[in-house]
C-alpha cells in the first residue's frame, strides 16, 4: 500500500512540475504585444516544421525496427545444427 502511495505522490508531483514549467515558458509570449506574435511565428515556423519532421522520422524508424524485431523469426536450437 505504501508503494502505491509513493508512486501516486511522485506521479502527481512530476505532473505538477511539468505543468508549472510549461506555464512559466508560456508566460513571456503572452505578455508580448499582439502585433509582434505573427512576425516571431513566421521566423520560427520553418524550424518548428523541421523539428516535427525529424521527430516523426525518428519515431517511425524506431517503431519500424521494433515491429521488425518482433516479426522476425528467431532461430531455434534445431535450426542451428
């Protein structure tokens, strides 16, 4: 029972820290002027798009290798002889 409460406490603590950090990172853009936001967005859009494509490619390669490793037939003792 104690392990469950520790796990729940750590999970809620991590979730709270993650949400708090995300809020702190969002605060400066929210305080900027509305006219400056589109300029900044246009400057950073290509970097964000490249990052999303690179992350997708990495996840796709990883998932494909995982599926391939599960589907490949592993040799048995009899087939090695």
